[in-house]
């Protein structure tokens, strides 16, 4: 069964956008120290203290980031669906 590339791309983009919003809100609400600890634990001890910023992320930056993440997620989802569909067309060897 083929996957609709456009629909799967949209689903992947929307999922990535939801994750972005969740990340943005958690950093905004938890504060820098808690966010650094959370992401350091999530990424096996990589130190995020130098790159997490909470004080100067304006609404425009957040919206642009959200759009960028959606587009990147859509592209990844569309690629996955397209590659999956191509793999269906390849001859099956038993």
C-alpha cells in the first residue's frame, strides 16, 4: 500500500512543529537552568549551557523557527514516504 507523500510530509511537519512548540514552552516556563539540565540528560550529557538562550528569543524568532521546523519535517516525511513507495515497486525476491 502506497503512502501519500504530501499527507505523510504534512503529518511529519506538524509533528515536528508540535515538538518545537513543546520545546519552546518548556524552556520558556522552566527557565535556563532546568532546560539545560533536561537537554543535557536527554542528549547523554552533551553540554547545552552555551547554546540555550531564554532571554532574547522574540516572537518573530519563535515563529520563524516554527516554520523552519515544519518545512524540514515536511521534507523529511515526504522523503520517507517517497523512498518507501519506491521500495514497494522494486521486485520481490523469494
